[in-house]
C-alpha cells in the first residue's frame, strides 16, 4: 500500500517565498530611489538623524526578509515547518511599512528658489531711497547659502548679499558703474 505524500505545505511556503521576494523588490527599489535622489541633489545624508530612519528600516526589511526566505527554502526541502520563516517574513513586512511611513521625516535641506529670494528683497523697504525691484537685476551670483545680487540704479549699482540661512539681506553696498572705455 502506497501512501500519497502530502505536499500542501509546499504551496504555502511558495506563497511565503513570493511575498518575501515582493518585500525585497519594493525595499530595494525605494532604497535605490533614495541613493539616486541623494546623489543627484548632492544632499548630505548626515544632515539630520531622521534622514537615517527610513533607509534603516528599508535595509532591515531586506535583511530580515532574507532570513525568512532561507527558512522558507529549508521548510520546502525538509518538509518540516519552520516557524521562524513566517515570523521573519512578517517582521520584514512591518519594517517595510515603517520605512515607507518614515519617508516624510527626511530633511532635504531645501533651498529657497531664486524667485522667492528676489520676492523677499522686493518686499524690503527702500534703503537710502533705493527700491530694489526684480526688473533692475543685472547679475546674480550664488556663493554657498548667500545670493549676491547686483541691481542697476541709474548710473550707479547696488550690490545686495542675501543670506538664505538667516533669511534676510546681510550686506548692502552702493557701487559706481563705469562705462566701458571711460575711467
């Protein structure tokens, strides 16, 4: 008499393996996007401790999922259920969820746009009777977190240094504009 071997557990463990592969794929895709974003925008990741939360949980999700994957393979090959396989898989799913939910905590050190800087200067009260308007801008130089903006004012110029860090004008100086060929 030949007894049929019950292989129903194999299909269940295959489902766990598929779930683990999905978790690893999603986590690695999000981590790849983080690396690309940080590299493209040259954002220092150590700018804030909160910048490490999401990548940490995504990486933990991948590592724990690999343990779940290994236990699942062992369960299929040995025919003996591995309790840790499902536990590791569930933990990796929770780590993935926490990693995704922690994405808004990332500080990008966003800089003000040039339009916002010029609008801030536009709203300033006139200094020494000079109104600084966007249509009088001649030259803009960005030096770190400072914007050095040259305005034309009649036959004179005004150089304004705007500090993005402080959110205000930190230096204001007049300059005589010379005509080319004339001293």
